[in-house]
C-alpha cells in the first residue's frame, strides 16, 4: 500500500468552468490526471486530495465530479478548500459519496494502520504584514481546528500522523507560523497542502523541517501527476 497526494483538481461542476483560461497547460487537465493516476495507483493505495475539488456551488452540482474521482483506483480522502462552496454538512456529503471515498474536516481517520487528519487552514500573519480583523479571526479559528483534528488523531492511536491542509502552513522562508508551532508538538510524519498555483508555487516550502516532511501537491505544481508521499 502506498499513499499518494494530488490537490486542487478544480473539476468543472455544474457550470462547466474551463481551466485552460489559466494557461494551455490546463487543457484537458483531468484527463491527464486520470491517465497518470491509473498508471501509478492501485486499488490498495490511498490518495489524499487536499481541497479545491470542484467549482460547483451546490452539492448536487458536484456529484458528477465526485463520481468521476470515485471511478479512479484507490481509497480517496478529501479535504475542503476555499473554493469548495458545494461542501455542505458532513452528514449530507457523506451520504452521497462514492464507495471508498472519505472526507476529513477537523477530525481524523484511521486507515491501514495509519492516521490521517486535517483542516482547511488559512492565511497567516507575516513579519511585515499583519492580518486584517476578519482574516485574523479565521486564522485563529483554523488553529483551533488543526489542534482539534490532531487531538482526534492521537486518540485513534496515531503516533505517525499525516496531516492535510489546503492552505500552506508556512512559506519558502521557513519562518515559524501558528500552524507550524502546533504541528511540531505532535508526532507527525507528513504534511501535504495545495492552494498555490503559477508563480505562487515559488513561495512554497517543500522538504523537511523539525522532522516533518512538507509537500506542495496542487496538481499544476505536480504537472498533473499524483505524487507518492510514502508507502
């Protein structure tokens, strides 16, 4: 069993929103992802999808996108991104998920002896720029939710935890944030995150920091190919 990750699929939803307006490399991007997915991933593998899954606005409009992901091999773990407006109550969402598809939202899941958890995350204050009042409120709330999800992971017996976030928990400068301070106080193996695209990919932190491996997995950063993060 291997664990793969790829985020920010940005599937079209009910409105059939095209992604090639962001560049020709996005042309038929889900077909490219699907081809690479089927080439690399088997039914026994786990795939982490940390947010921005569909452009749909309502859950019923996202159903075709969820079904398309569900037809691909492996067990899928979904996290909400900032563009996933269709993500309704957990009970309604879980009721319509295809088989072998799970959602994580401020909680944790034990699969094949490994614990996965996470929350959406948010922008964090920078040394040269404080957050506005509303962003500060969301940031503080997401710190609480991250700790909540990690506490749940520990209760499940997690001593080797993988965390999904949508927003980056730090940038390439490697400076500590409220997110990294919490992450470093738990037995975490990996953190995967997305959200960054285009020129924003350059500000991503990737690699090991304080014993934790960080991976940017937005699909264009991966050239639309799922990445194996461990086995």
